[in-house]
């Protein structure tokens, strides 16, 4: 599972649906992926203990030179300028992961141009587990 900014914001805001899902995921040994640009969008400092807990249990996916170029190419194919969303979708496709987001519409547009992406999901879609 790849976490988008909306998922991290849900954690930070103590969204019960997120935490029930998070507890279930971590109990199964699943390690979520979080792209570096998503962390930059959500992180506002070490005082956010909830977000720090989530990030401590995730694998950070850095944006490197190859990723930057491939992300830009996806933006061109999809006709969008949101590089963070494009990096989320492109990385999820590379890892064959689902994406947890609060903005499924934009991500689904990008996913239509990227084979290999799992499902684009919201907390409402999950219930209490993936």
C-alpha cells in the first residue's frame, strides 16, 4: 500500500478509520510506502506524534533523477501538472501497490495512464482493513 498525503493527514487528525486500518496492517507485518514528496506535503514538525508514528512504520520512497523524469512523463501523458500525485501513482505502479488517498479522482486519472497500479482507495473504501 502506498500512502498519499490525505492518508497521512487522516493519521495526524486522529481519524479512527485510519488507525483501525493501520493497526490491522501493521499486525500483519505490512509496511506501507510513502513517497518523499508526500511527506513534505504533510510534515509540519516533530510535534505531530501521530504522523511520526506512522512514518516510523513506513518505507520512504525517495524521488531520484530517474523518478523525476518518469513522473514528468506521466504528467505529460495524463495532462496534469501535479507532480506529487503523479509520483505517488507511478511509484505504486512500479511496486504493484494500492494507493490510500483522500483524492481518488485525480489519482484515477493518472492511474489510467500507468499500467500496474493497484486500486485507488479511500478510508471509506477500507472499512477496518485492506
